[in-house]
């Protein structure tokens, strides 16, 4: 009798909890709580209440989500309009500020001596599986510094000079393959560059290329497989349910669309396979084998899960971004014959068979060409916020008329597609003009400091030096071997022009694309 009585009591308790009245009360409490948050966000009590910006952006994250998720990455345009109306620092969501003053770059993206955390809200774009534990996806400054320092020695200038011969070999193989398309169908040169960059980074990381240059055509390649990763980035940022479901991706990926299935297969199966093979072959395992053997990281940092995440991230970061910059340069070399003539004059005395990265970077016009391409096609086109955890940041505009104190703990960032279009620094910013980088025929290094194509400060891109090595060598080879025999095919300026971003720059048609025919 006691057992049955207790069971009846528990059933009554459950029914009371799930009764319509109880559910209505819970919903009412949740709505009331959300209303209180909204009121607080736009109240004088909020730490960012004194910063200008549209009230609708301060109310909730729905405004940002509308442009980034629903309109597929168009918040950057809206932020630019905010700056035109409100000034150099604006509040773009309840908790984040955005700055359009390039002279404040070194405060936001400070060097190693000052703490700069990342912001989890922005990192949610890649908080899936192994990607969630990479150095890139790490919030706290101290842990990020530990993880980045372990990888930094592999991407030092000294190490990249050792890798130069491999870069040149792959560049020659890629241009050889391009020339074999002579008299055949047109092809997208960006796909060719995707193959080139992916094979270099995979060989360096795992001890073997993934075979993209060696295959018969240019697709599929690594960028083809992970395209859906970028397409879903902002959905992941603004959709907590999707992020939770992503934890079960290995279990449900077989039931997803082919694009998503291939992306998650690369992250959860293919790249871990390459990492394991590298670790099993320490004599040729290259970066990952050396990393584990060096013991510079504690055992907790060397799990297969985390190493696979780093491998997957390096493949993404080392493929798509550099390939896009090469693609833009190829377009302008073909679209502007005068520009090509200037470059070839600058490269006098150099032949395709005696290329040296250190010599190429000393040629002023070559340097200027690459800087201009980085300005118009930065590796990442979405904004990047940093948090000064332990210090307030004092901002004063160049004319001294605008002053703010950004409270410590506040996410504040910049966007390359806004900074790089600053008309005071870059007159006629929509024009591709390498001459803007030269003063009396020599590199304007002061202007270069305003570029944020690879990020800035202690949390900048670790592969920047490798990217430069690839750019100089491949651009020189394309100029000497490909451009004289190539022409643009069904390609216009619109095919490389910024329309929106999905972490990386997108045109109205989607990914940038430059189709060429080899005569």
C-alpha cells in the first residue's frame, strides 16, 4: 500500500509540473526574463550605454543574426553604414563594439605583452568537434599562447626558407599542369591554386601531399570538400541548438547532405587518419611528428582529438585564403596589361628556373602588387573581436574630437573590408593600384602597418610567413609562364568583388572565381 501511495503521489507531482498552468507560468517567466534583459541592454546601467549605435542592435543579438545568418553574411555592410552615421566606434550588438579607425589597431590587437582574449560568441562559428579545441578557437590568452607557441617554430621565417624548395616544386608542377590545358577547356584558376596550397600544407603537416596537383583535373580538392563548413558558420554562431547537434555529427553525418557529409568526414575521419599516419612515422611525419616528439606541450594537449582539430584548421587556413589572393592577382595581371608590363620589368633578370623568395620580395613592384592584393582580398573578411581583460582602452580620434574609454572585458574588433577601404589611407579604394604602396619607387612600410589581412598582435595568423613564400613564388611563376599564354574566359570584375562574407570573402555568385583559357 505504501509503494502504491508513493507512486500516486509522484504521478500527481509530475502532472502538476506539466500541467498547462505550470507550462504557461514557466513560459511567462522566460518571457519576463528576456524582457528584463532587453530593458537592461538599452538602459543607462549597461556598461556600453554611452557608446553610439542603433538601439535595435543593442536590444538583442537578433539584429546581428538577421544580417549574418538570414542574409548570409551581410552585417559588414551594415556596420560600415553605422560608422558613417555614428563615428569611429559603434555598438553593434548588446555586448560588442566595433572600431573603424585604423590608427587604433595596435591597441585592439596588442602584442604578446598585453592580454587579449578572444570572444566565444565569434568563435562559435567553428565550435564543432575537433575544431573547438584548436589554438584559433581558444578563448583565454594564456592557453592560446601555449598552443600557438608550440606551433610557431614550425612557421618561422628560418623554417620557411627550408621549405622554399618544396613550395617551388609544387608551384612548377601546378604551372606545368596548367599549361597542359593549352587548347582545351577553360578552368577556374582558383581551383588550381587550391590544389597547390593544400598539397603544400598537407605535405608539411603530415609528411605527404593529399594528391590534388597530381590528380587529372582540379576538382575535387580540399576547398571543395569544406565549402559547407563556411556556409554554415553564421548559423552555428547564432543557433545554440545547431551547436549542440554538432556534437553528435559523427553519429548523424551519414544522413546529412553530401556537402556537409564530406566536410565532417574530412574533419572526423580523413584528417585524423593523416595525423595518425604522421605520428606512426616519426622520421617523415613532419610537423605533427616533431610536435609530439618535442614534448613542448603537456600530454593533455596531445590527444588525437586536439591534434586532428589543429590539422583540420591548418588545412582550411592554409588553402582557401592564400589561393584567393593568388586568384585576384591573376585576374588583374590579365585584365590590366599595363600592370603586367610593370611587373615583368620589375622581375628583369629572374627566370622561372632560378626563383628565390628572398630575391622576389626585394623587387618593389612585386611587393606592392602583393600588398594591394592583400588589401582587396584579405584572408578573412569577417570582423575579429578581442577582449582586453585587465585594462581599459583609451581611444582618441586623430583630430582629438572623439574620446572614449572602452571598459575592460568588452569585446571590440575591426573588419578588414572596412579598414582596407579607408579613403584617407587608400584613396579610390575600389581601384586595384599597386602604386599606392610605393614612395619614390620603394616600399611604403608605414602604410603596410595598417593592413590586417593576417590579423594583428599576439593572436594573428601563424601561417603568414608561409603564405608570403607561396605568394611570391607562385605569382612570379604565373607571370612568367601562364599569363603570356592565357586570357580571361567568361570572367568579369564582379567575380572577384566583395558582396558578403562567409568568414571568407564572397561575391554575388558565391566563391570568387577566375576562369582562364590557355592558348
